[in-house]
């Protein structure tokens, strides 16, 4: 697959037109990343990490970065939100902070700023660009070069932030082929605790592109609950990367939910870089029609006594295509690693397709690692059993689909999110089939 | 036969055995009792040569040889057998194959002819009757999927087949119901000869109703705090381990006075 | 590793000797003249020469693939000898005429070509470098219409069958090494089991590389007609040499309606020394096609040799209700590398596949399982079960699992499970307490780990495989 020369040039041109003030304190970083993107180009399916996902629909369109947010009233947001008034909420519209829609609750030891104003003031943002890999990963390079806005969250040592911090990325672009490049940085210092939720929502049906990157640094003993909810609209192309680095005894709980977008790809990666660190990486994808949903996760056990748990579940209907690629690496020094990974897929239609590649790469001998993957359809025996108890076929199917999803949704510890996602699953599973997300 | 002097042993940074003296002569049965965490299982493991324990002081001689200088398999070949408290599972390896390999390794070390599978079957049939073991167990994987009682009986079958001179039973009674306990104890008693010795490690006295010891030692805090005849076990049963510990601290207080 | 595990001494590779025979060797290098020269040596008909040339020209347009998880220096295809045969081998000679020196070689390898002496029930085709030395029990098999002979002989005596099936499973253009093989393959075995015949004995090919600097490119084709069945064994050894030698074989299996083929390999090519000098590059394409309904193809492999093993014995499940199986034990020690697994391509309805893979890594070896399970849109009711377990011995080796599961039919059921673990210190101590030394303990535990694979090997092979495994792992602990 060859890509048009213009695809990369288009973004290089966009980069060159950034004004100096906007490039701000990250000018050199942006320049380096743009060079890397120009060198790498869009990945092709020959790239093992993109074996099952073609980005041609992105590479062959010319998306344009928007310069300012579309103006929205608070009422237009309500249906997409599941937070409560005591949460800190930052709303970004078309990639830019919309202060009138946001509310920040002050909390001692917690700094929450928006990236764009930090950079615009010429300021440096420590750790920005040091965690996510813009050297070899094309979309991270593209985001780094063109990053617009996002949250920079720092929680001081031993501070516990009880209420979640909700980052909402709304796409309301007034013109088709718009693009936004959200960029977040979450730093939890030693012993800090916080919950960060990222929601991606689209308000229009025109095609648009979201390329986001979230960098996470967890200090010793820190614990972060990170939830990403991807509910983009049907014309969206969405490529997101969450990249964490964990020091000793830190714990990352990650959940990635994906049900929107024509094509979406979410990378969730962590480096367990301190002894005793652990992560739980869960996720769920639910697609239908011609949607394509891809999750790629990487857990790198780099130090001894590290633990990882991972469950991803997929429900696929229509002509949809689900992809899961989960990598677990165990470096030679990571003795006593304990890793478990599973990916289960439920096919509801004979035209749906799933490609899964759970992958273990192990270089230490004293480890316990298992992984498993299954693909199948609803259990006929269970269906019959439920019907014999008086449920009709649609009810039985709906219940079984829900049950399939429930055990991973159960793992979400933020109740409003859990309830919202459970409701979303119920709402979308009608008559034992998946409705289109935008219906 | 076995002489332990001033034995100290650690696991990691923790000292578990803090100076053990124990002599076992030919034909004697010694019971080692003590509360949880007193070090009695450690003593059994150290005699067998478990690599997780580090001996920091003292000596153990067996028939005049320095036991601590021997590999675990050399100790086994020299006639020391440990019936494990938690027998290990080896998936995919049949009991028959495992036991014949062990039997032949021990025979070879003694300069005896190795036996072929058919001859070995004869040996096994007889030994399995000792503990009422179903012959189908021979084709099952070593301890894999065995119930707790089956595992313990399997240890005794191995004991019977390998015919050691010094048997160490490490809490062989734990997890056994009364019938299984009797079967296991009967098996051990049938193997008893004036040439052979045993160390019976147990938390409870009830096993000693069936395997009657010549001596009883009470281990607490990594030391033998009291030794006596079989009646000591009954006293312990009656008064509990607190009795010994109280007596100890009373004696300690007295000596300071 | 625990200090209690004593270091063990490496035993010599016992098949590492060289046979002194006068060889008929063509000059180094590869071009169309070399392809023609190989064909001429074998007095091949024009259609065969054309097929080779077609493959050669295709090969020229291809590049050597580098996607497996193995590393090696560049292979100079012009510095290799593509044909070497003992001068004493006469085409189509009877066994009585075989050079006694070659007979002695096979005796040393434990393979007797004298029918009276050989294990009853196993027919052998002995391949020495580029040619077949002889095939046993040919006549007896012939009585039932079974053809078992060298590939060279099959081209002469059964051209219709060869033409009908050659390249139907692994086309000449399939991949770089398969194309190379198609251009220069020198010999191999051919087997044809007619309709309704259950082959009464195990068929076996023993491959021996002897000459230095030669590549071995053999080709095996097995066709099981409707309702027939056959079990086939393959063994391989090579001398110890400090240079690397390329072995790029192709195996094609065709199973028609209700036919079954069982293919077992014990691969013990020279693995190189402890520092990774020398050894065979074993880059092999093996594939079976279940053409007919209810047909079955089963691969069992025990891979202990070779510096690099790179192969994926696969099954195309085309016929409805057909079954594919893959049972594998792959052991790497010292500097060995293996990237092996299988592909199960479900095309027909109600097709079933089972994959059991056991990888053992020791020394500084790297072992990768790479497997693809593909369920095509029409493969209603397809089932796959995959289990791949890895065991690591020591802390300088690696175990990798790369399963590719691709499902396009909602009625499919695909399950994949994998685990990685170490040999338990407790297991070793338990064995030692029963009088077994560390080496013996590990060999017992490892054969237990591999049991599900060994029990699928024919009996004679199972014993050899277990012994080989013990030898391969020697020196791996300490």
C-alpha cells in the first residue's frame, strides 16, 4: 500500500503555519516530532503494529487543525456527561479549552492547568514529551508536533484527590475534515492518588479526526484510576495513545471503552519501571455497522515483583471489525513477574470479524504469565436454558450479551462511569443486536 | 545414626533454627512436636537439604559422614527419606515412572542392579497394599489432582518402596481423617525394624497413638525446650504448648532471680 | 538458578561425524545453468525443468524475509553448493547395490537399510546430501499399490502423479525459501497411498547432510487417496561444522475424502556449539491440505536441533468436517533460536483444529511460538483449541508467544491459552529427595511437561524424542 506523498506534506505544511506564540515553550519538541513524522509517514499494514488496521482513510484525507473552538451552550453537553457538580471538569471543544463549560474545584496540592496557556506563556512543561514515544510512533509524533490543548495535572506527594477529574473532548467542528490534537499530562507524585476520566464525544456527523496523547507519570506508591470513554460520532477517525511510566509500588488502573467512530485505535501502554508496581488494564469495545475498532496494549515488566492484570472484551455486530493486540514483555531483570491477560470476543453477526493477537515476550525465568483469547458467539445452551425459563429469544440474547460485558464493567470503580457504561451497553443492545452508536 | 549439634539455620534473613541438638540411634523413633512456627518443619527440610535454608552454624553427621556436605540426592541415596508436609505435583510424569526412576537411582547408588518396569511392578503391587492404594494411581501423574489424603498415602508408598534407614515424616498426619491416619500409621509400623529409625514431626499427639515414639522433643522458638519419653506427648496434649512455654519463662525468670 | 543445581557437562552431539565419500559436486553459486545442471543430473523431463526455471525466475524477484524473531548474518546464495551426491549412488539401484560406506553411515545413525535387520513395520527412504541412497520395503508396499520412493524416482516412474500434485499445496511462488527449493531441490521422498488402503507400516525418511558448504533442498510429497491412511516419520542429522548450512525443504501433504495423514518429525540437525558457531539454518515450508471431506492431517514435531529453526507446519482445512492437528515440542539451548508454530486455515464447514505447543528455552536460546488460526467467512461451525506453554530454564533465555487469531465467522469457536513458567525449585528438590540427580530431575519434569506431544508420536520415535530432549538440555542448569 503506497500512500500519497501529499498526506505527510499536508501536515508538514500545517506545522509550518503554526504561529510562534502558539508553538510556545514546546517549539523544539514540536519541530523534532514533525521531522520524525515526516520520516515515518503514516503506518502501513506491513507495520506489525498496524497489521489489521488500515489508516488509509486517514492518510488519504486532508484534515485541518482548527484554530478556535466552536461556541456551545452548556445545555448541548448534558446528554454526554455523567459527572456530578463536585467533579472538576475541563471541557475542550474542537481541541481547545472552553472555560465557560469547565469548572475547576481547588484542592490543596493539586494543580490543573490547560496546556495551551502554559505553553503560550512561553513556559516549559516538565515531563511533556518524555513519556510517549514520538521518535518511532507516527501518530504520537504527529500529535506532539501539532498538539493543541489538554490538561496538565500534577498531584503533590501523598495528596489524595477524592473526586474524579473529568476531561471532556468534544468535537463540534462546523466544517468537515477538521482535526484536533488533544494532549494531556498527568503527574502523580509519591503516594498521590487520583482519578482521571477522558471522554471523547462528537456532536456532528461529518468526518473529523482526533489524534490524542496522554502521558502519565506515577511516582512511588502513587495510584491512578484512568478511564477513557470513546463515544465519537459515526464519521470520526480516532487515534489515541495513553502512555504511562510507573515507579515502585505504584498502581495504574486503566479502563478503555470504545463504541464510537468509524475507525478508532487506542493504544494503552505502561512501563512497570519500579519493583512492586502493578497495573490493571481493562477495556471493552462494542461496535456494529462498518465500524473498525482497534486496541493495542503494551505492558512492560521492567523490574522485579511487578504484577499486571488485563481483560479486554469485545462485542461485534454488523460488518464491524474488532482488533486486539496485547503485548506483555518481561525483561530479564523482572523476576517474580505475575502477569495475566485475556481477550474475549463475542460475534453477533456472521459478517463481523475479529483479529486478536495476545502476545507474550518473556526473558526472565521465574515468572508466572498466562494469556488467553477466545472468539465465539452466544452460548446456545445458555440461550435455550433461558428460553426454557420463559424469556423470549430477544430478552435472552440481550441478557447474555449484557452478562458477557458485565464482568469487565464491574471492574470500574467510579460508580457514575460504571452506571453510564452499563446503561450504554443496555441501550445499544436491542433485541439481541447492536444498534448503531449514533442512533 | 544421626547426630545434630548446635544447628542454626536461616531462611533469607530470618533465623529459624537457633541451636538444635538431637541424636537419633539405630531403631529409635523420635517425635518432634511444637507449636506452629517453632521450626519443626524447617528441621526436617534442613536434614533433607532443602536449598532455601542456609545452615549458619552447627553440624549434622549421619553414619559418621558430614550430612551438610551432601547434595539432597546423595542424602536420599544414603537412606534418608523425607515424607513432605506438602507433596509436590509433577504434571505429566506417572507415579510408576517417577518411582522406578527413584528406586533405580537409589539402588544404583547402593551398587545394586537396576530393575526393569516389569520387575518393578511386582515391587509396587506389594507396597501399595500397605496403604490401601488403588493400582490405577500408578498411571496418574505424581500427586497431580490427588486429594490431600492421597498425597500423604503416596508419600508412604514411596517410603515403602525406597526403604530408607532414616525416615522423616513431616506432619504426615495433617489433613488426614482418622481412617486415613490409621492406614498411614499402619503402613509406617509395618516398615519398622530394629535397623531403621524415624523422626516424626507433628503438631498433634494423635499420630503418636499409632506410631509410638521412644522419645519426644518439644521445639519452640527454634530450640528443643523439653525432651522426654512418650508420656511427654500426652502431657502436651493435656496442657497445650502454653504449658511448656510458661514453664520455660518461669524457669527463665527463676534463673535471673 | 539455585546453587543446589550442580552444573552439568555438555555431552557431544553424537551424530557430528563426517563420512568420507567421493562426491559428485557442482560448482558453487546459483544461476539458470545450475538449475538446468541439477535437472540434468537427475535426467528430468522438460516439464520439470520448466517448473524449476519458473520458480528460479520468480525467486530472483523475491527478497529474503526477515519477520521472524531470529537473527543471523546474511546468507550468500552464490557461495553455496546446490548439488552434492556420493558418486557411488546409482539412480534407481536396488538396496543390495548401496555403497557399504553409506550403509555404515546409516548404521552409525541407528538406521539399518538392511530390511531383515530393520525395525519391523518401518520402511525407510535414506537421503544423503542431494540424493536418495535407497528405500526399504518398496516391493512389499508395492503389493498394496503404495508408492514409496525417492522424489527423483517418482518423477521418472510416476510423472502423472507428480505433475498432478506438485506445487498444489506449496506453490513454487509461495515464499522466498519455497521458491528457492522449487528451483534447486535435488531429492526427497514421494509417497502415494491408493484409495481405501491403510498403509501397513510406518514410512520414514532419514535426512543426512554430509558435505560441507552445501545446502540441502529436499522435497516431500505425500498423497493419501480417498479413505486411505498413512503415518510418516522424518529424522535428520548433520556433521558438526563451523560454518552454517542452509536446509530449505518443502513438504506437501494432500488428503482426499476420508483420508488421514500423520506426519512426525524428530529434528536433530547440528545446532552449533555452545557459542553459537556453526549449525544448520532450518528454514522449512511444510503444509498439508485437507482437500476432502472428513480428512485429517496431523503434524507432530520434536525440534531439538538446528542453530535456527523457522517453520510452521500448517493445515488448510478445505474439506467439510476436516481436522488439523499440530503437536510440537521445541527446545532451544545455548545460542539456538526457534520461531515455529503452525497455521490452521479453516475454509470448510465444521472444520476442527487443535494446537498443542510446548516450548523449552535454556542457555541463551530464544524460542518463539508463532501461530495463526484463521476462520474464513464460510467456515461455519469451525472450532479451534490452542494451548501453548513455555518453560524457561535459566535467566538468559527468552520465550515468546505470538498467536494470530483471525475470525470471520460468528459460529466459530476459537480458544487460545498460553502460560509461561519455570521448573519449580520445589519439584527439583522433591525429585532430589527421592534420590534423583538434578539432570535426571529436570529431564523427568520436562518430559512430563511435553507429555501431550510425546503421546502423539509413534512409539519408536517417542523414546528417541525423550532421550534427545535430555541431551539437548544438558548443561542448561547450573
